[in-house]
C-alpha cells in the first residue's frame, strides 16, 4: 500500500468498511510510515473536533422560557 492509497482510504472512510486484508495492509503501512501515522493521528483528532462541533451546532436550542406561574 502506498501513502496515497492509504490517505485516500482513510479520508474517504473506505478504510472502516474495508476487508481484513486491506485493514492489515493499512496497519502495516502505519507501522512503517511515520508520516501516515502522524496524519492518522491528526485526522482522528480532527474527526473528534468536527464531531463535537456538529453535535454542538445541532443541539436543540433552549426554547424561550415561559413565564413561570406564581
Ligand atoms: Zn505512508
């Protein structure tokens, strides 16, 4: 597996759905290629940030508070 293939599969999400052979190849590539290892870490950190952000912007807004009965 080449860096280009690895990055493409990772960023397109194909790696998650890939078969065992591809996942092993990806794992082996990460073991030998520090650039892709660093990229994977950054990508996962970014995914985490984006996920948190999308949950933040999709969270329902608090409805306007009704006047409380006294
Ligand atoms: Zn690589």
